[in-house]
C-alpha cells in the first residue's frame, strides 16, 4: 500500500508526489486512464463473446429441435449468414497442439534418412527438415512446420516410420471456440473481416 502523498517508482522506492516531475505525473495519469478504458473494453468484449455464443447455441438448438437432429459440422464449425448475404459469422474450433516423446524418435529416424541420402539428397529438403525441428523465439517447436513434413511425398520405409512417429506424438492440449465476423457491401464482393483487435480497428 502506497502512503497518501507518495508515488512508488519502478525500483519500488516511495517518492513524495510533489517531488515527481509534472510531465511524469501527466504521463502516469494518462497511462492509468487508458488502462482503465482498456479494462472496460476487455470486460465488454468478454461479455459480448459469452452472449454471442449463448445466443448462437439457442438458435441452433431451436433449429435442431425442429428437425429432430443435432447441429454443427466437423469439430462443430459452422457459418451463419444474414438473409441478404452481406454479413456472416463463423464459429470455428481451434486445437492447441503439442508433441509427445515420439517426436524425438521421429527426429532420429529423419536424421538417419538424411544421412543415407546425403550424397544425392536435395539440399532444400535438408533445410526444410532442419528448420522444422528448430525452436522458435518463444522456445517452442514450430507445430505447423513439423506437421508439414507429413505432406512430403517420400516413399521410403524409414521416412514413413518417422511420419508415423510424428502422428503418434501429437497431443491435443485444448480446443477453443472462436467467433469471427465478416461483411461485404454487395453480394458479388468478397467478405472482409470485422476487426475486433484494437491494433486493426
């Protein structure tokens, strides 16, 4: 608790408020004011998201009840469009993926393949494979690049075992629902996403 008449600086020291430069006070007040507004916006967006999903589930449940069935496509993905075709919202389910210990076996098998192919192998393939297993800036393996190795059309028994090891290593940590809004001015126009990110608004 900061005593009245004092401000705490970034080093944790208590500084009498009347000793703080006016421009520093002004910046501090601005930052706190804008953070308050951002907190209100985050709360409003969170409330809107919850209400949107609740309303969508209600409408879909009513439609499903009418036909005696369930709703939702693969993994629950679904698109709803306004009657005039100018507005649509998409509900998508996104998986958070990690890899188990089988990935190390895959890496060992792939290294063995590259060793066997080293004399005649395309150097581009070695770059692709090496890049896939490199750790990114956040200290995490690049999931999309690891998964992309499975799309390479290589008919080699050891390589295929490596691809199976990658498949076996995949762990679904969590599935999160996303809602995205798109609009267009005319039916013949392409849809554009409605930005709800403050940096893109």
